[in-house]
C-alpha cells in the first residue's frame, strides 16, 4: 500500500523537465483562448459594427424613454442613438451566438483541461492544459455575466449613465488639461519627495539620537496622518496662520512633496541599510568622511535598489492627486478627478468618472510597465547604476 501511495504521489508531481508540447494540451489551450476571445473580441466587434452601421432609434429604445436630441430646442437625450446601438448590439443574435459559443468552448476546455493535466508528462504540456482550463473558466464566467446583464431591465440605465460619452464632448480639452495637471502635481511631489526623503534618510541613519529624533518625528507625523488632512491643514495654516497666500495649486505641490518625502525616506533607509556594512568601513578606511562615503560609495548603490519602489510611489501619488479637490482649485488647475466631478455636476452623467478612470489608466499603466521592466533588468544584473549595460 505504501509503495502504491508513493507511486501516485510521484505521478501527481509536476515533471522535472519543461519538455515539448503535444496536440492534446495545445488543443485545450486553443479552446480556452477561443472561449475568452469569442466573448471579448466578439462583443467588441459586434459593438463596433452596430456603432458604424448606425440607424434610428428602435421601438424598444423609444419604449425605454430614449428620444432623439434636438440641438435647436434642447429637447431629447444627448447620445440617445449611441445608447440604443450599444444595447441593441448587446441583445442581438450575433451577440447571443458569441456568448453561448464562448460558454460552450469554455466548459469543454475546463472539463478536458482539469481532467488530463495530471497525466501530462512535461511541464509545458501540464501548463498548457491548466492555462486552457483557466481561460475556459474566464470565458464561461464572463459570457454568463453578459447574458445575465443584457437580460436585466437596468441595462438601458447603466449604458445611459456610465457609457454615454456624447455629453462629455465639450469637456475633451478639460480632461486633457486635467491629465497634464495630474502628472505635473505628481512629478513635482515625487521630485521634492526624493530630495526630502534622501536627506531624512541620512538623518535617520545617524548614530546621534538628537539628529535622528527630529527626522523620526517628521516621518511619523506625515505617515500617521491622512493626506487629505495634510492638504487642508497646510492650506489654511499657510494662508490664514502665516499669511502666505501661495494658492491651492502650489500648496498641493508642497504637501505632496512633504508627504512623499516621509515615505521615500524609509525606502532610501532600507536601500542604504541593504548595502553590506563592510563597504562603508572600507570607504572610511580609505580616508573618506562619513558624508563622502555615503555620497560616493553607498548612496549610488542604494539608488539602484530603490528605483522600483520609488517608481511605485510615483504611481500611487498620481492617484492621490485626486485629493486636491478639497482645496477648491481654479478651473485651469483641475486634475482629472476634479474635471470629472465638474462635468458630472453639469451633465449628471456618471460617464465623466469613467472617462477620468480611463485617463488615470492611460497615465499609470505605462508607468507600471516601466516599473516592471526596471525591476526585471535590475534583477538580471545587466544594468549599472547609471543605466548603462554592466560589464
């Protein structure tokens, strides 16, 4: 019995070689990919087809209260035709075929993949079988959700309020300005925070308690209080308490720098302390002062290690800039979220917040890609401190 159990356990373990593929696992992977692709790509293609084809409002759309917008009288619903096209496409026969086809392929990929993956004798075959099954699950679940969603009575209201971007056309330029201001606030805050953080890290690493204590108080204060409170407090403290009328936009930059500096200091401290102690001792033995050893030997190496977390802080700061809405900026200083809030107040369409989310993703996704690429290259050891290829 013990021998049989051991044999089963060994058989269930992943093989120790990547090995070649085979028709069966490739077929499972193709089924799973087709299931998800049929639901996603099929739905998008059908939506584009109906949008391009256009056409008047259908009876079903008119019954739901959609009426053509007349610019002269101001009567009707802006983007009514677009709303109707989206819902009609979602409820079309072609969409039904795509969704049911995706669900069927997904179930087949799930059933075959999870049934045969343990019998695969190479890592590649097993991974293809598992990946196909997982993709099949995703396609089936997404297809089932869309089938349910399009059958509800709220589909018209959802599309009208969240996916109708026609009323936002007058705000196109405002959203571009908001994206620029968002990046500007985050960039200034990050640069200022890096300078403050590196300085604080030097203080935190000092052997003298009187030097460490003020830096630790600063860090604990800014890490322990909400950023929205810091924006409000410093704005009123500078303008009312000190009589420095710098403007909400400048105050926001200052607060973002101060706040980021507290977090960046901990990043720099961890990076510096990750450098072997013997290196600073060797630098001091060569006649360098403490500051010279830090400047020429330790900090350059630490910077290489802290680049990924600092870039992550920048991505987080881009999103945190939305909190400047509490300061009451001028219209030309609005960030993305403030622009969306203003557009919603004028149009009462929540699609403005969807547009803001798209804007944030356009800004942050490339940054996230840069972070991942830098982390991979740094882990490979092929990049020097200055970004040049290592020897």
